[in-house]
C-alpha cells in the first residue's frame, strides 16, 4: 500500500489540492449567486479564476516542488491556460444543467464539470506546466 501511495503521490496530491479548490470554489459560487445575486455562469468563472491562483500556488509549493524547469511566471501562465479548459467545461456543464434540467442544482453541475476536468488537468500539468526533463528522477 505504501509503495502504491508513493508511486501515485503527485496524482493524489493534485486530487487533494483539487478537492480543497472545489470546496473553496463552491463556497465562493454560493456566495456570489445567493448573496451578491450574480448569475451562476459568471459566478463560476470568477470563483474558478480565484481558485486557479490558489491551486497554482499550492501545487507549485507542494505537489510539484521538485519540478522547476520553467520560470515561475511561465508556469503560472501555462497553468492558467491549461485550467481555462476546465472553466469552459464547468461553464458549459452549469449552463446546460441550469437551462435544461434544474437551475437550483448549479453547484452539482459545477462539481460534475470539475470531475470531468481533473484527469485531463493532471495529464496537462505533468506535460506542460511542471514537466520532468528527460533523464531526471521522478519527484
């Protein structure tokens, strides 16, 4: 079990950071919709961007701290670009759900959109944002 956890540590920590980010995003989304009166799609986009900055910082300092092949600002821009796909998936999922199923379930649609983007994000993080140059050990 320990070897399995060690082998998949980065994937799991991306999941932990993502889960924390999803909770933060859900709370921000609820606040923006229920208190500020913004639309669910606009609120999701704003809350997602705030969480992107938080998630980048945590992943950079914790998950991928040994992978520093690019300058910090390049990693941030690349990370933000990669995650824009997730924001688009979430926005489409929320829009479809609120328009065709039940508008009250917008947080559920956000969670579905996050789930759809998680594996794709990890794949792109490890290949574009925090890549491991050839010949360097895993870590």
